[in-house]
């Protein structure tokens, strides 16, 4: 009797799982379909609203040189600001994540983790106000020193901005904004490293850094790449902080500390849209479409890097 009851109970449990599996499979398919439809809807809206600007004569586009000439400085500024932010934040974020996961005492690690998570929750306008009222005046003195001593480099050619509202300042603000995103995700990835692998490396005589280099970093490579790409996505689409900090002139230049700075797509839309009418609105939507395409390409590239990293880890 006991064995029969147990078998009946197992059969009923199996039956419930069999009924639930198709339900949850259909639910996930529906969610994926909604996401794809929303993405397709956004793409269709951007294309339809940007088409008048694409077909408009050159003299009707701001600047009078056509849509490509209008968009190119914005695309350049967006990519430059995001690259600066990533170059500053990614090494620091990975270092913070490693310190929290493998070096800091438990209480200190918890405290730093809370601080990092709180940084991710700070609104972008707060970062913008901090950048324009505190960071920019402090960095202006450093920019003057760079222009005087290493001005032979194109990146630091003068004249230096006296206000400090440069593309480099915007990059530093974006780096502070992306650092908690990359650090929090990288920390969780590093904590997933199998304990046996770490102990085996230490048992073979490896130092703690050698253990991290041989066991932790290879294991978390794909996760770190994903975290970095998420941080890059935030840097590409950031609006208010860049709009507040950057004093843009719309030029294409690699000079990071001068008064002539390229603008970004998101900041330009935020600043120009309230007063835009007619074809100007379509032009701004076209710039939004360009940002949409850039983000799409970045995400696909990130997926490819993650897949390649996962494949190399498995081999």
C-alpha cells in the first residue's frame, strides 16, 4: 500500500509538471514576442518619422550641409564620450569587483557593495550637477597644466577650457555613472568561480593574484564582457548628465580639454527638441534612429564577444 501510494503521488506530481511546462513555455514565448514587437514598433516609428529628414534637401537640414553632415559630429561625440567613460571605468570597476570578492574582509566587502549599489541608483541629473558645479572647476586647473606641459599631444592641445566643461569632463562623469553597473555585475560573476578551482590553485603554490589570474578571470571573462557592454550602453544613451556638463560646439575634434567639443546624440536631442518644429523634429528623430542603430550594433557585438568567450572557456 505504501509503495502504491508513493507511485501515485509521483505520477500526480509528474502530471502537474507536465501541465505546467507548456504553460510556462508559452508564457516565455509570449514575453519574447512582446519584446520583439515593441522593438519592431520603435524601429518602425523612428524610420517613419526620420524619413522626411532623409529625403529633405540639404539646405533644410540644420547647418545646410545635409543629414549626414549633421549626424556625423553627433555620432563621433557619442562614441568618443562612451569610449572615454569605458576606458576609465572598466579597469576601476573590475578592480573594485575583485577587491570585494577576493581581498576585502567580509564586513568591508559588504559596506563597499552597498555603496556601489547606491551609486547605481543615483539619478543622472545629480551626477550632472556634481559634474558642472564641482568636478569641472576642479579639472580646469589640470587641463591648464596639461595644455602647458603635454600640449604637443593632439588630445591635450590648447587652449584649455577655463570652465572645465569639456568632453573629457563628460567622459569622467559617465565613467562614474557606469562604474557601479560594471562593478556590481563583475562582482557577482567573480563570486561564481568554483571554490575547488581556487583552492586547487592555492594548493599548487599559486599566490592569490596568480590564483585570480589563472582561475577567476578566465572563468568570469564572458560575464565581465557582458557587464562592460551594459556599462557602454548606459554611456551611449546618457542624456541629462552630458547635457549639463558638456559645453558643445558641434565640431569633430580629438582635443579633450579645449572649448571646442563635439556633442552627443542624446544630449543634442534633449537640448534642441523643446524648440524644434517641422523638419527639425524629423532631423532629431533621425539622430535618435542613428543612436538606436549604434546601440543595436553594440549589443550584437557584445553577444558575439560573450559567445566567443564562453566557447573558449568551454574548450
